[in-house]
């Protein structure tokens, strides 16, 4: 799947220069997905209640991805305080 999207959006010279393997039938995947993504986005913009549904789905996918990659551990960083001044 990733090869297909890489092949679709990377110029042929760059694809060859990086010695990436042939994408095979995966190269057609972005074009096969287009009508579904276009339709979903068109409906989301035309029907305001779908914006909320799309937002909830995106947040659920983000939480699921993060839990998968962190094993459920809390973040190991503290966000930077934008109001703090740097000590010189």
C-alpha cells in the first residue's frame, strides 16, 4: 500500500534514484481510493452533522494509533510552555 502512494506522488526520477522496488498493482491504489475520499469529503462539507462524525472518527483513529505505538504508556515529554522566557 505504501509503495503505491509513494509511486503515485514521487516523480519517476526520484523513485528510481532511491532504488525503490516496483509498486506493482499497488500503484493503482491511490486512484481507486479517490472516488471514495472525494465523495466522503464532499458529503462532509455539504452536511454539517457529518463534520462532527468525521472529527470523532479521526480522533478515535489517532488515539488507537497512539496506543498501538506507545503500548498505552503516557507521553515521555512535557509540552513546552510558550510563555516561559529563556534563561541567558
